[in-house]
C-alpha cells in the first residue's frame, strides 16, 4: 500500500470512527459497528498493492503505450506508482529505421527546474535512440532520491510538447503493510 492509499485509508478510518461514535447509542453489535456501511476485508483485498512483498518489480514505462510522443507520462506515473527501491523501469521504443523516423531516448535531469523547463543542457543521457529496442532499456531505481526522466530528442520538444517526462520518488518497501 502506497502513501496515497494510506492517506485515503486514514481518512476513511477517521470517517468510520465518527460514524461509529454517532451510532454508539443505538443497539448494534461490535461487529456491525466496525463494519457499519463498510466492508474492510473487501477494501483491503482490493487496495493492497499487488507489488507488496514480492520483491523488486519490472515496470514497463507507459504500459502498452510504451515510450512514445504525446502520451501523458506524468499521469501514468501517478496512476501506476508508487515505485520502490530496486524496482526496474523499462523504456521500450523502436529504433529509427530511416530519416523520417522520430526516434526517442532516455535522459535523467539533475534537478527539478531543468525537469520543469525540459532544459536538456545538463541532463544525463541514459539511453540513446537504439537502446529502447528488444527487451527495452532498463533502469533500476537504486537510490532514495527523486528521479526526473525524459526523452532527450528534438532539443526538449519531446519532453515538453510530447509529455515524455515524469518524476519518480522510490519508496522503501517496508513502509508497506
Ligand atoms: C466482506 O468481503 C469479504 C470478501 O469479499 C466477504 O468474504 C465478507 O463476507 C464480507 N463481509 C461482510 C460483512 O459483508
Ligand atoms: C491485484 O491483482 C488482482 C488479481 O491479479 C487484480 O484483480 C486486482 O485488481 C489487483 N489489484 C491492484 C490494486 O492492482
Ligand atoms: C497530464 O496528466 C497530469 C496528471 O493527471 C495532468 O495534471 C496534466 O494536465 C496532463 N497533461 C496534459 C497535457 O493533458
Ligand atoms: C537493492 O539491491 C541491492 C543489491 O542487489 C541490495 O544490496 C539492497 O539492499 C537493495 N535495496 C533495497 C532497499 O531493497
Ligand atoms: C538520410 O539522410 C542522409 C543525410 O541527411 C542522407 O545521406 C541519406 O541518403 C538519407 N537516407 C534516406 C534513406 O533517405
Ligand atoms: C547506442 O548505444 C549502444 C550501446 O552503448 C551502442 O552499441 C550503439 O551503437 C549506440 N547507437 C547510437 C545510434 O549511438
Ligand atoms: Cu521522444
């Protein structure tokens, strides 16, 4: 379970306990009070992060969309995160075939402002235009730090207008339950 879900759970628990207090004068069993209007077993089963306990994951960036121009990776990262230390992100993109290809690559920004502005001047190039082929380019989230990924092509155009950028802050797995 990630931080977002933990926060939602806290809200739900707070709301549920207020309901329970409000119901205290009514004649209901402890079980009913605990369950009042809410099936916790169900909720836990559906919201427990499937990644928990199974060790590092290998995550395809963008899922079936892979690494392409115009896909909202910020949105993807929000919906598919959180990610954990030692998880591996896999960037998949086709190598250029001719002069009309629009190849991609992978860079890492060294700071948030470059990320925000898609300023590639000091970005670290992780993968060139051909390394996204086959099994894809793999990058392991080894450190507890924010990672700012982007496509490094067309002088920031793919990063900015193509939405090919996202940030990741890997979490410790033991924060899970
Ligand atoms: C809650 O959900 C679980 C799993 O779906 C189910 O087994 C259980 O009977 C439900 N409990 C109540 C009180 O509805
Ligand atoms: C966890 O996996 C089960 C079965 O594979 C799936 O039905 C469920 O939606 C998954 N839950 C989450 C939060 O991904
Ligand atoms: C991309 O997704 C984020 C998060 O959902 C959203 O805030 C943003 O407006 C989206 N960008 C575009 C261009 O749709
Ligand atoms: C990540 O993997 C390395 C080497 O495989 C290991 O030493 C380290 O403890 C792992 N970190 C976490 C947080 O699991
Ligand atoms: C690609 O561009 C280069 C130089 O810009 C040119 O020499 C080459 O013939 C072009 N190849 C194709 C397949 O158009
Ligand atoms: C990309 O990097 C790979 C591995 O380092 C190398 O073999 C390949 O020649 C490079 N391709 C280009 C277009 O620079
Ligand atoms: Cu690109």
